[in-house]
């Protein structure tokens, strides 16, 4: 197998059919060498048996208990051999032809390439990299290709359970990293696996901002985010009454 240019990391737990869909979507990619690292949390639903029988040369996997999704993601990072890292959660799919289209854009001086996500409920998540990153996370994992060097001194905080990925994306903005945003749909995200967890998200995002910006600035942007969620909630209530 050629040296991988892109390392795909997929984490899964007792989601055999979802895992297979994700792997097959990667296997359809052409035009660039890749590897697919699967971190299974010790599934008992036949996932491991399928992985063992599949034996595809581009797929490497482990199955063992972990401390949550970010611990599993860190395990994947520790095993990558490629120049670029792409996170694809079990059940989500990379869209056809994406690797071949992004390959010419993955230049040595670039830190992250960001695109959009299609959602299984018909919506779209548009990737953004602007001052709004100070308020909330606007880079979707399934729409971002990260330069491997970003992880030389970074791992996801496993004490956070909902939005540890926001920390890296906030750091990218604060440190003025070279991030390129393109109007291109990268993946299909399974909305069935999304948990609301609003209070936890608000709390953890504040922790992250306070760590990198101080309590005063963090408090201001946390109030902005809380107001944003309140307005969205009131809008939904109004729509429900009409």
C-alpha cells in the first residue's frame, strides 16, 4: 500500500451497520492514497467479527474499552501515518469523490481545509472560520481535513464529554492558523446520533474559552451564546404555535 496522504479516523461502539456504511463510503474514494483507522470501544454486536473477516489492506483497527469519544479519537491520532487527518464518526459518510477533489488543496503551508456537511434530516452545516468562532464551534469534524502537525502537541481533553473538538478549533482562530474554507459538501452526517446536551455544551464551551481567553472574555461570549440559544428556542416555540 502506498504511504497514506489522508488518515481517516472512525470511532464506533456497538454500531455495526453504521460502521460498515462509514467504511464503505471511504472505500469508494479514489485519486489519493489513504488509510482508515477504526477505534472500536469493545463492541459486542458483531462489529469486531466483521472487521476481522473484512481484512481490507487500507483498514487498521483495534477494539478495546475507552473513556469516551475523545479518548478514542486520541487513540486514533496516535496511530496515524498520513499527512492529513479526517475524522468520520461511525454512521457518517464521506461523499463520493471528495478525497480526489480536496487532494490538490492540501498544501504544505495549510493547517486546515474546511467545507460543509449535509445532514440526514435535509439540513446543511456550513463551515465558517471567523470571529464567530469565539462564540461557538463552527467547524464540523466530518467537513475538515487537519494537518497532522497540529497534533504534535495537542490531544483532545477527555474530561470534556460533548465538545472537546471546539478547543482545537478555537485555538486555530486565536493563533491565526492558516485555515481555508471552501464551499464544498464533504460528508453526510447522521442526525440520529446527535444528542442535544445543551447545558453540557454551554458549560464545556465556557470552560474552553476561559482556559484560552480568561474568565472575563469567556463570560461575555458565553452570554452571547446563551442568548443565541434562547432566541432559537423562542423561535421554535413560536413556530410550534403557528
